[in-house]
C-alpha cells in the first residue's frame, strides 16, 4: 500500500504453528492467527473516507480490545458510556446491531457511545464488534 514503508514490511498477524509428522517428514500446520494489534498494522485505505476532526472510523476500533477501542474513541472526544457483552440467542438479538453506527462516529453526532463486545473463542479475549448510540446495544453491561 502507498502509505506503508517498504523496509517495515506489512505485519498482518501473529501465527501459531504446530509441527506434525506426516509420512516420516515434518509439516507445519496453522493452528491460529491473531490479526489484531499490536501484531498487525491497521487495515485501512490510504485516504480514510471520513477524515474529519472529531470523527473516528469504526474500522479502527472493530475487533480491537475494548480498552484499545475506548482509547481510540476518547482521543477524538467520544466517551464510552457502557461496555455491553453481546449475546445472540435469536435473530432479533442480531437485528439490535442494525441500530449501531455503520462506518464512522463523530463527536457532532454523539458524545457517548456503547461498545458491544464478545469473547473471541479462538483467543479467549474480548473483541469489539459494534459501536452503538448509548443505550442501543443489547446484552449486559460489563
């Protein structure tokens, strides 16, 4: 990409491998890939579609830890009111996320948001899956 320095490479993730023996020779099999900060750079276009002061591109916070996402939002003056654990038991639960922001959130639109997160079963870590207007997320505050 145009904004990457060639010498730095392009970190895409941290990979866990398992060495196994197959027909008397060793092979490596991918067990897991952690494609979140700090093991990968932020995946983004060279020019962000919303490049306005006080606005945050949600692709910068989705799949980050709640702490990292909250820090990114706070840097633009947006306060996280609640951290809501997402639990989907029905299709209506999934529809709740439709009321969340889709691409960016700006201080001019709101000053408080809810972070909706779930536990990634692969890494057993909390990951943000949505940023919603305060009170629009579903589940239990944490």
